């Protein structure tokens, strides 16, 4: 057993930062299956995963280090999923089992291969800094955000982001001459970059794209509008500079709630004027209307709004909307403050500090008198 494995066939390198990204919960792990899948999911640096054919029938467990086929050599990764869930994952990602691109899982690594793998990973940060200098010298409008070495050092993959198309042919020649390896340039988007680098979001938790979110759906400002959120780029943008992925999480609930709501584009007409939609509280079933230039808001339930719209369609107009208005529940700041801090004074600490100062003065006087 090598130094990278423990008694329970778990790899100690799994405790390294970013090694647990996008893990799949194996809910079939405790069940005995009559047939085992021939395919294994192997994870590499950050969020990169691939599927390999276990043709030799090795008995593997999640967390074990394995040697797999690489480009003109071999690569080393960590087993992240085995068993019957692997074909489901391959089907979800549109990977056919008989496709020629699926490579083979070779063996378990020896100590020499593990040492070489570790040394290659230790070189990645310095390689990234050097490659950035080369790109700057060649005046290329690109940002190299990550570097990944193949375990045997035969290939180096550079992940970069760029707004426009970049001609990096000269850069590849410089990098190949410097690092004596095959160079691969892979362009990624801003969301993929955030997923690879990781970080903490404004919610205080690890970024969804680097912890569990495996597919990136487009996020539009309409998702914020449906949820009655202010269109503030500083609030709605994530660390990648794009709209936050979490804007889509509750969007379906808002869309379902809006199905029973009247159209906000329609105006409410009364004999004392025309009223325009201002805002809505979807889950309390309320809408607010006001006349043009009048700051007074009238709160109406969605049923009352539907009733008034139907009256207007028949040519009937109420005298005023005040008779239909509802008084919203009082959620004043005073009540909320008392619930949170229990009606304590905000200057209670200042008073305590003043008492301490008075005590010190008294003690000094006693000492002087004595």
C-alpha cells in the first residue's frame, strides 16, 4: 500500500483543496448489485472528470488513486464514482459506452508514479505565472487562469478566458520550448473559470459552480424582474461578473405563483382617474396601484384586480378604488427591532463603559485619600 492510501482504501489526497468538487452522492453504495458496471468515473484537478473502461476488472472504491490512459503517456486521477450510477452519469452527459474516445483504466500507481504526479502538480502555479508573462510580452488579450499537468509531464493544459478570438500560435511555440511538453490551450467561460478557481459567495457559502452545480444555464434579467428584485448589477452579479446562477433556483416557484395573477400591463380605470401598476407581493397575493403623479398607493388583492378588470371590459367603472383597497399587515421597524434585540438600547454598551470610568475615578479617589 502506497503512502497516498489509507487502511480503508481512501486516498489522503482527497483532503486537498478542491478535491471534493461536484461529487455525486452514491445512493446505491450499500446495495449488492448482481452485475457491476465496467466504467469508472475519475476526477482530476478542480472540476474536470472523465469516464474510463475498467477492462481489467480491478476492484475499486471512491477515493482510490488510479493510472489511466493519457495523451502519449499516462495520467493519474482519483476514483470519484463506481457501480451502477456511472452509466446514468454517462447517459446524462451524452457519452456513449461504445464511443472510441473512451480510454482505459490501466492500473493502480506505484510509488515512483505518485512522486512524479506530486511534483508535476507542484509546478502548476509557477507555470501559470510564467505563461502569463509570456502572454503579456506577446500582447495577447487573454487571461490564463489555471494550468494542469499530465501526471507524466508529457502534456500541459492551459485554461484561459478571452473576450475575443486570440491567435496564440506564437505563444504555443514559446511555451513548448520553455516547458518541453505538448501544449494545449483550452478556452473556458467566466462561469467555468469561477467553478475551477472556487471561492465564497455573498451568501457566505462556497460557490455553487465549484461545489455541486454541474451544468450552467443561462441567466437573464427577467429572472430578477419576476422575483421583484432591483436591477442592481453590483447585487445581482457573482464573482464571475455574470448574473448569479441562484437567480434561477426559485424562479419556477415565482412563475407558478404568477399564473393566477392578473396581467400587470393592464390599467385599472375608475371614475376618479386611471390607476397604473407599481409593485406586487406575489406570495401575499397583493398588488399596488397609483394614479400618474400621485404618490398614494392603493393595495388590492389579485381577486379584486380581476374583478375591476372585468368591470372595465364591460364598460363599467367604479367610483374609486379606495372601497376595494386592503390595509396591509403592519410590519413596522419597531416590531421587527423588538423581535431581534429584545428592545435593548443601542447605547447600552456606551452606558456600561461610562459606569466603568466612574468606578475607576472612585477607586483613584479612595487610593489618594488612603
